[in-house]
C-alpha cells in the first residue's frame, strides 16, 4: 500500500486539520521514512513540532500495521530532562485520545512515585518517556528483558544535549542493550543544529544493518539581538558579576513585554538579580519568580505552570529553563552576562516567540565591560552561521564498568557476547581485548593488585557462565550510584518548622555559622543547625545576606566564540561604524592601551605586575578557560625549569595569571623561548602530570565507577563507613596501581576534553608568528583585573614542601 | 621513614610529638595514637570498592618503627582502632601483633569500635570507655571541659590550612593543643583531614614526611 494513501496518514492529517494545522514538510518526510523502515536523525529547531515528527511516525505505522506491534511497550522516548517528560506525555496523551487510539503514555524517572513504578513493572504502557539514567536503572532489574522485547522504536530527544558528555555514552549503551533485546528496533534521534551533525548521526547510529536517513527542517527562526548599554561606561565594573545599575534598564523591558525570561549563568547570580529587581520595584512581588535547579521541584512545577498560563510577568532563571516546554506567553528573553557559547545563546533566544512564525527577541545585559566585546563576537558568529560542535566522549571506562555492573545486577552477562556488542558502540569502537579484560578483572577482583582478596565479591562468574552480582547490599549500593551526573555534595534546606526549600552545596553551607543568613529561592534565611545532611533554617530578618555560590555550573567559553573574541578585541581600538558595543567600550580599551597594550591580531600580550600579593604574570591567549588551564600549567612548568618556584594559577576565558610569592624569572630575553612551539606536547604531558588537573577529572570518574559513594542528601543512612574522597583514592591508586585504567582515563580526559592537541598546536603556531609584547604595568589593567578577582585557583609547585613552609613562615602566615 | 620529633610540656609532663601521627609519653613509656581504622580497606572491598591493602601494611610498618624507636611498653589507642565489621584485616593485625609480646595494649573505645569484647580479649587488648592517668584523661571524642583536667583525644582527624603570600594554600595534618587538651591526628593514612572546628586558642603542630613545626 502506498504510504500517501494509507489509512494511518489520513487519520493524522484529519486530526491536524481539525486543529487548523498542517504538517511541516520535515514531519511528513519523517513519517514516510519511518513507515519505510528507516532509522535516522531529525534536525529541527525547538518550536517546530519535532516531537510530532517521530511520535506520529510511530502512531501512523501502528495504525497501518497494528498486527506488527505486540502488547506492551512500543515506543521508548529518552530525553535528557525530567521536566520535559511531563508536558510531552500530556501532549502525546492528548493526541492519542483525540484520534481514538487506546494507547497509554506514561513517564518514568526519578520523580515517579514507587507505586506507579511497581504498576508499570507489572504492565508497561505503550509509550514510556524516560531518561538515560532510568533506562540503566531498568536494566539493573531482574528479568528486565521482558519489558523491551516488543519495543519497535527508541527516540532520543535533544540528542545535542547528550552527545558531548557521559550521559551520551549512557545513551549509546542503552540503545545497544535495547537492540539486544529487540533486534529490529528502529532508532531515531532528534537534535537542534550543532556544528558536527554528521558525527552526531554516526554516534547515535553506528549500526551497519540499519537503513539510516537524516531529515532537516528548513524552517529557521528569525532572531533579534539587542545589547543594552548603560548610560556611561563607569557604571560597569571591569570584572565580577555586578552592574546592578543595569536594573533600571531591565525594568522597562519587563514592563513592555507580556512575559520575560531572565537568564543568568549561575544559581548564585539568579538569586542576586531576583533580589535586585524586587528591591527596585517591590510591586513585582508575586509576579516575578526565581527558577533554578536547586529549588524544590514543587515550586519549580508551580512556576512552570504559571509561565505557561501567563500569570507571571517575569522569571529569573538559569540553564534550568534552557530546554523544555513551550511557554507560549514568553515574548522576550533577557540574558544577563556572557552566555559563553553560540549554540546556547541561540537556544535561549529561541525560548521567546515560540511559535514557528514569530521572531525571537533577546536582550543582552553585560555585567562587566569585556562582555560587550563578547556580544559583538557573538553577533558576528551568528551572522556567519557558526555553531559549536559537541564532541562525543570515547573510552570512558568509568561508564563502562558501571554499565557492566548494572547488567550483572540485572540479568547477568556473557563476557564474550557483551564485548562484541560493546565494540559496536561508537564510544568503545577502539577498546582492546586487554582493556576489556581489565574491566572484567576490575569488577570481579577489584583490579590487578587485589588478586588475593577474598572479601571482594562485587561481580562473580556464576555456574551458568554469566557474570552476576549476588550480594543484595552491593546491588543496592550500585543502584543508588547509577548515572553519569556527578554533582557537588548537596544538602537539603528545610525550615525548622517543616517545609522544604531547596538544595545547597555542602561546600557553601560549611562556611556558615549558625545565625548567619543566606539567600535561597529568593528568600533570606537564617541557618539554625545542620543535621543529617540537612540544613535547618528559619526566616531571617536580616536585610542583607550572602548569596550562595555553587561550584558547578561555571561554563567555559567555547573555542568558536573565543576566536571571534580575539578578532573583535583587536578591532576595538578602531570600531566599525555599526558596532555600537565596541564604540561604547572605546574609553576602557583606550585605558588598557595607555597603561599596557591592546593586542592586535598579530600580537601576543604578556603583562607583569608586582603587588602586595606577590608577583603576577598575565598572558592573554583568548582560547577559552579549558585551554588556558592547560596553557597555564605548561607555562608554570617551563618557568619552574628556570627556578624552583611555587605558583597559584587563575584563569578565565581571556587569559590566565601565574602568581608567586617570589619574583618570576621572565623577561624580554627569555619570553619567546618560554612560548616556543618546540617540544610542546612533551612539556604539556609533563605539566599535566605535575598539576592537579587529572586529580580533578578523577572526581567524576571515581563516582561513576563506584569508587566513591556519594552521600544522599537528607537521608539518615548515608553509608558513613564508606565515605572517602576521590582525592584520597586518586593518591592511593597513584601509589599502588599506577596503570589502573580509571586513573589513566583521568589523564586522557584532560587531553581530550581540555586541550585538543591540534588547537594548542595552532595557538602556539599563531603565537610563534606573533610579536610578543611584554609590558610591566604599575597596577591591574582592564584585562588583568578580572583574573585577580577570580576565586578559582590551582597550585603548581616544584619546591620541597618543607622549603615552602619555611618561606611561608618567614612571611608570617595566616592559619585557618 | 623518618621520625622527626618535637618535645613539649603538658601539665609538667614531657611529651614527644612525632611527624608520624603518634606521641610518646616518657614517664609511662607509652606510645599514644588515635584513629588507625584497621579493617577500613577490607570494609570497602567487601562493599565492592577496590582499595589496595598496601595501605594497611604501610600503617602497620609505621607503627612498628615507632614502637621500636621509642622502645615503648604501652600502646594507648584513643579510639577507632577498628573501622567496622570483623574482616580479614583483623587477622593481618593479629599476626602483626605477635612480634610484640610484651607490649601492653589499651583501647579507649571510639565510635567505630563495635567489635565484640571476646575479639579484644583474643587480641589481648584492654578496652575502656576512658582512661585516667594523672594528669591526663584519655578519651575518644574531644569535649569542652571546664574542669581542671587535661584530656587527650582523637576522633576529629584534625588538619590545618596554611595561607601564604601569593595566595598559597597548604593543607596539613596536625596536633591541636590548648591549655586543657590535646587532639591527635588520625594515625591511618587512609583518612581525610578536617580543617574546621579548631578549638579556641589552640596551637597547631603540623607535620610533613620530614618535619614537624608549631604554627
């Protein structure tokens, strides 16, 4: 039967016609390809009905061939965000009800009540919306394969959000396992535009037996970017997150639009701006809300409902509202502070004017001066249609061993057969037999050094030839640990009188004493006491309070944007006629030029400053924070070859600072040698080994691989006797098992994720062709000041510990 | 291994602090330490977390060197001798103990010490809730005491954060000493450091592998 004349398509077309809409060409195309047995990837911006492309494709196919679909689960819908699922399920349920299909659509994720989960386990719905983590939790259940044998299609929604991180690997593994249960499974990805769509498709669909297609929506969103400038440049600080005077500029924007989303980059800033806006215009109370990942779920749901209904006038939020539901009333987006990447900026802008034919409108509010250069760079990148790539992760052994234990907790696995399947997956296509053996060894015997230990029985080889977990306690511990999102240690915040407010990082709360006040969820709270990983608080009468800092969520500038940033800064001394941001900045840029220098595109600036803090060396490669972390360690390493020295290192997206208590032996004679491109990679390897970078990367690896048990906020039973830190385990493994694959992975991740050899080579190539300008400044310059105030610092030293202590003592130290 | 010492006087008694996480009280010929957490690595392994047992060996070797160095007659463990359940590390410890037949072991019971008395008997360890030998009281958890008594305790795994010029920061284990108490660092190397809750007016003696010094 011809698909165009099929009954299924007729029903859907009629249904849409009744609602007064017609399918977009890409939707029709998806339905047809699905009917022809294809797997594939749909590329479409949000707001164009991408959900209904794949979902209705399955519905139509079912309507045409109901006999091909057994009872039970038919479509699995995996999306990265829990909050998306609820509304998607609603939309899907409406659709199947309208067309009179007797399907059930249900959600299953961490928020799903136990009773509902038990019910699902007895009888799965026809469509299940879930997350990668919940898929793995399902695989850890006994006899889980029975749920998935009849699944015909798995859809991966917002694939672009998953591909660049370990949750993407979890997804790849989940798909592989589903294919094992249901060999004829069709796999469909849905993604927004990213720089490497071909890669994205290949990572999702590496299987040669599939017919694969890609469908791209032609529709494009019209976008207006409006940067909001203060009345005078002095209003903006050089650094930091303030620019509170910009409040007066934000209020009129809120007033003149129906509903405004105000994006900030961190939860701390969201709290801060919420207070600033309320103080400036108290009658916004009740109409202005705050939304971020640490706020109670119930409150977040309430806020989301009230954005949708148009009741709220404005919401201050973080990336928590980047994705998700279509909020129809939102007609304006304000971005406060740099957004650090082209793709994210466009995504946020797309939250306004959500219907396909409206324009998106985004206001950019700089919080410090240099961000004006960033917005100028951003506009240029968008004009040139440059969107970042999201590089898939490979050989993540932490995720692999977790998955192996997950299967062992569930139905058990056969080593040879699983190895063959794992090798098909993009992330593990280059895994060797030896590495696989190591993983088996790791989960059965704990690694090479543990050969003789009787007490290690994590996974055992059962009589039937399958690897299994037999201990209930280990199963329980493992299930708690499934996933690849490693958060800071969090504490629940509750009123002492009862009532949950949200979560806060232990790191922050541990610095407070009872009686101190802080801000959460827009409320000023007084800490009463800490008990069982819960901070008990009461309302505070204080007018002012510290707003919490969350360590997580600091985003690095992407390489794309940094490239444009370099060009724009060098233009800034002679800004073009239309570049109002750069023209506005001119006084500040001139000041930098007067006191130091503005690097032209063929120059590389180095600044040296001496203050009471010590001796500072600043370099400005403009390569983004991640690359600067490696770059700075390399410079510290090369300088330490000249003299025994200790550095503390700070970096941001523009450059980095090496700070030492001793004079830094760098001058015009040796600076070019220090920046030499020769021996680059050897020195980089040596500097990574000497620095703390790998140890930091190991933090996530240790948790994902189950070496560190995370305490569960708010629970009394938090496995206290199993507490240790990843730093401790990192050192132990360095001492006793240096060839441990998870340890090696930490070093590889520094390489793959931060450094991108090619890019660093290019940077040094560029620098070697540039004129190096070394300036001694008397005080901090507009470029160096932001680095001075940055609080995230690392250390690198090649001095003897005792010698360091000796000198610190002579300098009259402080103790904490 | 290098033993570096610092002599201090507490309540007119000579006490030697070492950089190896134990102190020696000359009058009683007693080596005193806290929080050795034997069985911790095996406890982790039993729960599916592979931790090499070289750590225990290293701790026991250090302890042996200390006992021989001072020719100690008494060993006071101020709590948390064992980490959790009975496991294979205890056998290792028992075997290790046989080389010190004349050593007198006293355990001041810590929050982790949930072993049966029979096992302690078997190991020849005297268990007490607290031990009083003029002018000191040994107990596991430090307490705010206003009495004219000097307590020696452990439990908190004390550490100190040192800040130097150029925003340098160093975290080191330490002894904390006030007019009426001394808090011992954790003996085991498989422990974390707690740099918070330093008692009021405490002097900290921090140490490295090769030095010990007062802050």
